[in-house]
C-alpha cells in the first residue's frame, strides 16, 4: 500500500522540525507522500533555540542553520501565531489530519519547594531566560536591583542565567539580544553572583563548553572554594566518573584550575562564585529576599549526598531557581501531572488505561521530560516517527472527517476566526527585518563600534505585522 498522509506537528522547535524532517524521509523512502503542517504558538519558529538559549551561544544557535534548511525545503508548512487549544482545538486537528504529533517542549520552571521561595526577589530561571531572549509574552522589564544574587542549580541553564547576570552588557551587544534587555542589564548594580549545587564538583550537569565560557567573561572573576572540594574528596562515585568520562575529566580540571591560594587578590569588578555541596533549605527575609540558608552536604559514595547538620546563610537580595523545566498540559490531550509529560509508549500517546490513542503522538521534552541536550531530540523523533509510519502502514490511523481539498481549508478556518497566522515566507521577512536592524545599529556612545548580526524584535504584534506585511514580497 502506498502511504498518503496529512500530519500536524504542534511545536516548531528542534523536536518538531526534526520530527517533520524524519517523517518526510521515511515516507519518501517508502514511496509515499506526506503533507506536514507545523503549528507554532509564537509568530517565529525555532522554539528553544530562539527563546531558550542564551544569546551569547553562537555555536549552539548554529543549529538554526540546519533547521532553516529543513523548513526552507518547502516540504513542511509553517503555521505560526496559532495556539492549539485556543485558536484551533485538538479535536479539529484530528478531523483534518491522519496524525497529530505534540512537540510542545517544556516552558515553565520546575518547583523548588522550600520555605520563602515565593518572597519578592525570588524568580524562576525560565522566566528570566524568556525575558533576556525577548519572548513576546513576558514583560519587557525585569527587576535587576540586587548586588548579590543566588542561582540555585548545577546545570547549563543555571550557568546561562549566572553568566548573563554577571556579564557586562557591552559584551552581549554583538549578539541578537533585544534593546530593552541591554537597557535593563546596564542598570543592574550586581557585583556578585553565586551558583549553588547540592552535589560535588565531580557531579555537575554542565557541559565543558558552558563551564569553560565562564572563565572567558571579561572583567568577571570566577571563584571556587577549597572547603567544597575538600568535602568532595575521596568520593568513589566521582572518582569512577572521572576515570570513565572524558567530559567529567575536562570539567574537573577546569574547576581545579580556578582554585586559588587564600591570599589571592581578585581584581575584576564582578565575581561569579561556584559553590558545591550546598542544599537550599530556606529563603530568608521579612518582606523580600535577604539571604538563602543552605545545609552543607557530603557525598555518600553512590552519587547521592547527605546533610552534615551544618548550616550557612548567604546574604543575597535575589534568588533564581534553575532546578529544571516542566511541560504544560495541552487541552484535549492526556497529561501526567506528576511527571509533567504526555503519557506515551514509544511516542504513541496513551490514555488512562494505557491504550494508544489512534493517530496521536508525542516527541521531545513533552514526551520524555526536560533532560538531555538539543541533539537528543533527534532520537526521540526517530522513535516516534518510526512508530507512526508503522501504524500508517498497518492501517490503524483514523480516517479524516474533513476533506482537506487543496490544503487551504485550515487557513480558511483560522481566517474565519480572526487568527492572524504567520507563515514561512513571513518568517523570512521578519528574519530580514531583524538583520537590517543589526546592520543599522549605530556606534554606542560608551561602547563604541559594535557589529551586530541582528536585533531581535520583541512585541508579538510587531512580529506578526512584519511577517504578514512582508510575506507576499518574500514568498
């Protein structure tokens, strides 16, 4: 049987785009045809790459080039600025597509359940990342009023947040960071940023590149503490990791290279402190954050830690929790509240009884939780798409209830509802506009000549206006 499929993918980040590309390839190799519509709630594509990766990560953002090629091939149709569950329901998608794949990612902060975490001056890292990346649905301003800041977490997001907080704005101007973010960071009085992890330096969840970049930030000293390393000594689990994992070796050597004699004089105007074996137990303060209380921990030899019964209070005026992300439910699709994922078996979405919902699939972080690097979503997508194609070949996908005709029916539905959707040609127009803003950037009165590849447009209505006005010209 020759396959002929119509598939909707929800989420135009790496997970969704990889899924579409793999689906095209697998169906094509089987001699079939597939029409793919890629729905995105934001006006622009790329999801995590555009709105979840720090602007000073050009190597990671280089992934955009390959994602651009996949969408520019014309085999995947982008439909942006459409919120599934609001502008069009899951049931309506199921009527129009043989299969629906959810790749909506994880956009909110995982909770940190300790007393005082809700005090003014306590923030989620995901919200801050969304602000400095110019997400259109967060406030344009951010309260940067603290001299000393705590960042709780030992992963790449914690390092991103700490680095952006500590970095001088002039060193971000060569990126696509929005103008309002530069203005906010310029007003920040910060002098010290502290990053805290529950486990030792041999168990950090950073990547070597992220860690090494900390030592390359101009006019920011990186400070580590011998007491933390001494408590982490003689840990057989960390020693085994060091012996078997090259990344751990590189990071351990980097961290040890930052250890200085007690009399060492730090000269930079800002300091970034890395603390290990500190478990947060309470955020202290009357009306706002004044300090964070930590219990010092020690390794127990199996990769976990235990409390020592010794507590320290670190004075800070703001705290950022970077302990992980969590996905949000989509109306009309099962959701596991405890694990914050769409329940599934190999990407096949399952109901409360564990039965597969015909034609409904998941991939990426909404499928397995927010773990792993961006590249890991390729493996997720391959598993999900392989199962989808297998289901299609066996004839187990549900029949369409609405004749797609020439494929324009969904646009007619959105237009009838007043939804100002965007398209790939619209993104090309917005992309060109942002690049023109970068080219037109004038020398800064303080920082001098700065070369900017682009300046990101933030307001949603402005993004939509540029995309829709320019779509016909670029297409």
